[in-house]
């Protein structure tokens, strides 16, 4: 879920004249007032047929070389292991803009506006895209699929209109929402955060009939908290209406820039109250989807409260929310927190919290969230080790929270990027199947801990061996012998599968 790309996109739409990169338009931006009532004619991606599996020897860039949706691996079809999803915000709202440059791409169906009409056109493009790509799921932010409004009522009405079309298209194409979310980080109202700056003591005691304007201004953070709650409420309703299987919270600005002016304990308490209210509303409307929190350590804030999987797990335990939420692990966020994606997945998995994966990666030489498509086969193999150990990831999936590089400007690049991402993950799954069938890696790990498979080891793991007992055993055994960890052998086994 994104920061700079979405922000600069709106700057483009509201303040810039976007440059058309080698594409003709049905309704060019300069003539938008003359063709406002026109509809897009024909296909959005003419000349691109449904992407098919052609095998590793294929030289066709618009084909799968490794991802064969119906192929069975370790007891499940590939498509069921992955449950791939397209991220609406990067695929249909990404412009190639970055903190140092204006947009570099402008798709032929764009008319230069951020109108509801344009939003509906993008939605139609989305469904043609996922249908041709052979993906059954998609993800969205409320403000990415529909424009904001001058009032909450207008914003909600805009969302309702676009969601109604999405529902119609989902039914026609037999597609579903993997997850929805509310965009609580881009608008200036959220510059201090959305769910953390609420003054809780005021909320339960205030007499709204007798609050003066000055008091409301003084308590503006309370208003922001309340606005964020209503936005989540609406986004959750939309997700529920679209049959979404999950709902994500990404606290992009739920953190601090300086502890000098921050009451961290109070802000964490406020965040917990927000999540409690979300759980209550989910149950009220009968939404059976999984609530997910997406950890990220920094950017845009110096320190975000959901720093990594371990920090977020601890937060959920402290506030009694461990049974209500799971985690959406983004690989690029793992990099920023100083971990590997495999580490974050394993931390989530062993805590029973692995809910969804944002399949992307970052550049280790660039210290920010670059959201690249994951093309490293070894990393994909490590990711799939966790997923296989977890028995799968449903009702979660693999969401391509990734964007084209700034320099990639052809429409077909959207397909190529997703194809290589899907093929990379498929190769990772096939490699894990080799490791499982070979058994050497599992045997190496088993042998490393085999001393705990003894009677005394079982007593230790059952909490029945106290220090006095262990001291007695040490005196019987003498100095312990320490075996090799065989790390290089483990790496050799992994490489043999790649």
C-alpha cells in the first residue's frame, strides 16, 4: 500500500498536464470537455490475448513459462497455492512519478481527469486486465478506485457508484476481491496519523450539543480520528458488498517523527481502541473476512508502530486482539525493517498470524520502498517454504503490490511485469516441491535438534526439567559436545533445488 506513488499521482491529476507517452487516446485530456459523455470503445488492451502457459522453452514474452494454473504441486493446484491478485493502485493509478520526477506514463484510456466517469473506465480496464492475465482476485484502496469528495457524503456516493459497477463486472467475469482497505495516509488531514491522535477522554464525556467552534478546532485530532473511523466503516462495507475475503489496515502515518512531542503509550492505546471498534463493526455487519495488519517500519514516519511482524504480534497480544487479526506481510517492508521476507513470514507463521503476502521486493542498494516485482528465484523459494509449511495461505493470497519501473511505459509492460512475477513464484513453489520430495534439508534440520528427541529432551520441552535436575545430568554427562550446524550443506541442498 503506497505513499509517494499515490500522492504524486493525484498531484499529476490535479496540478499537472500529464505527458502522453506514445499512445493515442479516445478522449484526450485537452478535449475532455468536448467528449465527457463518450465511452471507451473496444478493448483496453487490443492485440493482447489471454495469457497462456507455453512452458520454459517459450520465447513469447506474453506467455507463462513456469506458472501453470491447473498443475498440481504438493497436493494443490498452483492457482490455489498462490491465489494471485492485482493491486489496483499500482497497476491502474501508477504513473511512474517519484519524489524527483513527474509522471512518465499515461495509459491510452486516461482522459486527464479524476472524475467518477474516469474511475468507472479504469474499473473496466481492471477487469479486462485480470481476465486476460488469468487472475481471479484484485485489491483496492477506497480512494484509488473512486475520487474523494468535498464532503464525506460526496466521497461515499462516489465510492458507491464505482463499487456498483465493480460488483456487476465481478459477476460477469466471475472474479472476487482479495481485500479492500481505506487510504488513511495521503490526505493532509492525516498528517499526524489517523487512528493514534484521538483524545479518548473527550469522546465518552463530551456533550456534542454544547461544544463551541473553538473547542472543535482545539480538538481537531479527535475529528480526524472520527473521520478515519467513518472512512474505514465505508471501505469495510464496500469490501463486504464485493465479497472481499480480507480487509487490510496499513498504518502509514501511525507512528512518530519525534518522541519529544509524542505520548507513545496514549497513541498505542488509541490505535488499539480503533482496532477494537473495527472488529465490533465487522461483526455487526456480518463481514466474515479476515482483518489484516500490514507491518512497516518507517517511511513516511520515522517510526511506525507496526514496525515488523514481531512488534505487531506483541501489540495484538497486549491488547487482546490476537484472535481478531492476522498479518499482511510485504516483502519490501521486511527489507526496510532489517529482515528478510522469509524471516517475517516465519515469525507470522509460528505465531499463527500469517494471513496474506504482498508479493514484491526492494532494491538492497536503495533504502526506500521501491515496490518492484519479485524476480529473485531463491527469495521466491524461501517464501514458498513458509507458505508450504503453513499449509497454504487462503483466505489470503499473493497480492502484486508492485509497480512498473519509471522507465517502462508500454501497456504490454503491465502484462510482462505480472507474468514474470507469477513465473518467479511458480519456480519457487516447484523448488520447494523438490526440497520436500528429496527430504535432505528436512533431515538436516531434524538431526540438528535430535538430542531433544530423547526422553530428557522431551522433559525439557514439556517444562518438567528444573535447574537442579539439569545440573545433576551435567555432572553425569561431563562437558557437552557441540555438533556442526552444517550451514554450508543446507545452502548446497537449497542451491541444488534452484
